[in-house]
C-alpha cells in the first residue's frame, strides 16, 4: 500500500511558470490593490473592474505551462498516494498530471452563481456583467476572496490528518486558514518545508526539514529524501 504524501502548495510553485504573486509586490497584484479585486466589497464597488481583472488572469493562464516542480509531484503518484492541497487558483497541477488536487481558494477556470455558491460552472472564456446562471443570477469568479469562508477547508483537514508525509511548497505560511493545516498532522509525521526564504514555523511538534530552495529544485530534493526514507523502512 502506498504511503500518503500530502502537499500544501502556494504561489511560489506557480511563480516559476510565470504567474505573479501579489505578496512579491507590496500588496499589489498585477498592479491592482488586492482589496479592490479580491474582496466582496471590491466586487460590489466595481464589478466591471473585478471581472476584467480575472478575465486577464484567465487569459494569462493559457500562456503558461506547468514547471518541473508540478511535473515531479505528478510523477510521485507512481510511488506515493499524493494529495495536493493548493492555495493557487490555476490548473497547473492538473495539467502536469496530478489526479488528486484540492483547491482551497477556488479555481480560475470556473465561475459560480452569486446566489448559490454550489452552482459552479467550468469557464475558460471571459466573464461579463449579464452572464447569468440558469436562474437568472449574475455569475462571479469561483474565487475565495479575502474575508470569505473557505468551503474546502474541512476536506483539507481530513486529508492532512491521515498524511504519512507532509510537504509545504512555495508558501509563506502566513495566509490562514491554510497555514494552520500543518498543525493537523501527527507529531511523528515528517514535514518538509520548501521555500527559498523559509520562515520559522511556530507551535509545531513535528520534525521539520527545511529545504531552502526554489520550488522546482526543492521538489527534486524532496523526491530523493522520500525515497531514502522508504528504503530504510
């Protein structure tokens, strides 16, 4: 039976494919104040701006490709039961071949009803004011904005609680509730933290091995370390 590897990924892994992260630019995301384009208040204030912002992100996603980090995680499914829990809204994990991907913060290539959050549609083109669901309600990006509930969190916790190995890749561990997932691992579960500028992880009983490398390079090292552990068992 394959050991269960749970991986929490953040913006750092997608950045290597060319997708920018607002945390690298003083709170600006592609030149926009995130409070204007990633909050419910911003949506009510200027719906056209929000729709245009995500239309451009959707178009950008079509121009980038999965990188080596995504690819290695997908390949690890040959030897491990790999579950990806991602804070990213792109589909690069899926395109690389990962089959068990849980999106905490929504998905850029989906939209949902403004009246029924469970009414979710695949959407690869631009979204405009006047695009309605089957009941005549405006559609919005299927993104969990700041201040909104994270519906997938309970599932993420359940997955994390049964991890044999847990890895954190390309995230500052400052965005909650995702950053708190690590606390749901058993104290004997090995934890690997991959980030070129890692921070200290407070209140964690696990043995944490830090791999201070960019995502792609760090994931390659992680693969070697996992195989070494398995050989010793």
